């Protein structure tokens, strides 16, 4: 799986959009970009994934650059409950489809 | 209500004792995983299983053992050979098969060895 790089921490005001970047410059053509988040002392929660096209669901939007070397997770209207560690993962589901979780980005949403 | 359950949420054990962590899923998923998380760190893979009666070591399997006798259950035993067992343990499952798929995680068990 391609290595991903994320900022250690970010701040966001409640009600504003939170834009979390992820760099995956060595991503291969068949690797998907997955985003998970982990609220303190809970299990990781799946958010969204994509291959080439931008994706949107009820939780967030995923913007992948045309060269696929980076992506941005967008939480359109952040709430206090969005405070969590956000993980960006690149995987091609080879082998047994294990996921490599790095340290992620700690997003703090403030009132 | 479908999902993954782990029990107990908190577990305390004396040094030198073996302890078994429970993981059950009713999602009819073929693949199951165990991860370990230390404070401020990401997740590290301990063991995984793609099918009943089959499992493989992950990156940090030493001092751990698993079994997969039933599709819905994947218990993890932390043995006395594990040098630093105090950690947050997470179980996950996915439907299996090729192509993009999503791993779903349980709520975790926090093990403290005294």
C-alpha cells in the first residue's frame, strides 16, 4: 500500500467546513483512498472512499486530485462531535486486504 | 441490530496471566482482524482470518494467539509471552472477496496488565 502523509493536527470552528488533506504521491493506479475516523476510546468509523472521482455521502465529501497524488476530506459543517483522529489510507486490497493505519490527523472542533 | 461486539470493554489482569478477548460479528462477514493500538499511535495488525479454521499472523503476532472455529467469532488470547500487553485492542471484519470493501470495527477492549 502507498504511504500517506497527513498533518498531525488541525483546528476548525463549529459550523465551518473542515478540510483535511492527505498526500499519497506514490499511489498506484489500482489503489483506493479510504478515510476513517476514531473518536477517543472508540473503534474507527468508516467515512468514505474513492478511486479517481470525487465522492460524497451523508458524512463527507472526498476530493481526489487529477494526478491522484493527494486528496482532501471535507466535512461541510463541522460539529463538536466531529472532534476525532482522521485516518487516510491507500490500499489496493491485495493479499488479505489489511489496512495500514498511521497516526492520522487530530481534528479539534471548537465552539 | 447488525454489528461487531467486543467484550469486555475494560479488562484488568495480573502480569503472567493469559487473557482472552472476545469478538463476535453478526454481519455474515468472512474476514476478521485484530489490531492493537498504543496511546497516540496508529493501529497495528496482530492476526487476521479470511475464513473459518484459517488465520495468518500480522505484523506483531508474537505473544498472541487466535482461533476461528465459527464464522461469527474470532477470540484473541494475550499470553504471558507478550512483553507489553497493556493496550487498546480492536476487532474488525469485512465481507471478504476481491475489490474495494469496508472494514467495520468493534468498540474495542482496553486491557491493563498490573
